C-alpha cells in the first residue's frame, strides 16, 4: 500500500459513527461544509465526519505516485488508521464516488456502509478518456487551470436553479493545482468498471442522484442500485451534479438514514 503524502489536510467534526466524505473534481473538502456542520447532529454524537482533501487538492500534497484512484483509496485506509478507526461509512460525490468504489474493492473489511452520490460504477467510454487526456495535457502545458474556467466547469456541474453557487464552485475550481487536475483526470480515465464490486458488498448503501445532473444520467444510479444487495436510491428534484452543495438538507437527510441503517 502506498504512503500518505507528507502533507494531508482533513476537516473533522463530531464523535459518532465514522463517516468519510470524498469531494468532487476539481474541488476540495470545503464543499462538505454543510455536512460537517449538520451530520454530527445537535449533540455531535451521531457521526464523526472526516473530509480529507484528496491528493493535490486543497491542503494535501500530490505526492510522487503514478495517477491511480487505488492510491487515493489507500490514502483513505491510512487516514482511518491515523484516526484510530477500524470501519467507516465511506461516501463520495462524483470523483469522490470513484474513490469510494476503489476503497470498497481494495478495503472491503474497513467498510461499514457506502454512499455514492452523482457518480457511476461503469468505466469511461473512449471519448471520455480522450477528453480527460486533452484536459490533462492542456493544463500541464499551460501550467494553468484557466481551461476549466473557460469551459464553464463550475456552471456545468450545477443544476438550473443553483446559479447562486457558481461563484463558490468557480473559486474552488480556480484554486486547483494544474498538476493535481492532470493527475486526477488520468487516474479517473484508468479506473475499471466496479459493478462487480458492488454486487459483492454486504453493507448498507445509499445512492444519490440529481434529477438535473447533466454529467451523470439517472441510468447510472439505477445500475448501481440494481447491483448492490442493500441499497436505497434518492433522486433529488431540481438538482444537478453537486447535490451535497445544491440541496444540503435533502442530501443530509439521506446520509442520516444511511447512518441509522448502519447503526442497526
């Protein structure tokens, strides 16, 4: 297993059931602010929320490894070790969902529950992989993420009623390091299909989709729910690709139901 980068940034709140939240591309753990505030509950004992910046994003160093979501999944396992946590509910949105799937494949014994939001378990089509490489090569050549801003990455991730969030998301996009953007794009392009991983899980799972998600169709959520032995599907009306930001109350209610199922 790989070593954690020497500098790792983690936001934490609460003291209950361990819950790891993995952010979307090309954002950072600040996207989980509403979850860090609300999910521990009024007394703080419902959940212990751990929201790390993934490799190269936010305050976490990129490290020297080749692009691989397996390495990021191993980072999560090492983070749990450092936090003294044996098993956790692991959740991710978009790219974070891909990491959660890699964690489920590589560390199933550490998984108490699984949350998959606005993500997919299928591999990229060839055209998507080619576009990821285009972006990776361009941001490295220019040493700038301006391409992501020019191509309206922030607005394209949000639903039609979430325009008030564009500036916040755009700020996160603009703060991403070119090397991290390229590394993550190449890591996502190389990920395998994971429907077989889901079929083998024996933990409660929750799948969240945005009704207006222009990046991941609802059919992908249906595929994951059908593959999982114990899954609940939540489709949030009027919401795009960043459901945790766009509809935090509905998103948090779904996570709370999952935590209750995990607790038994």
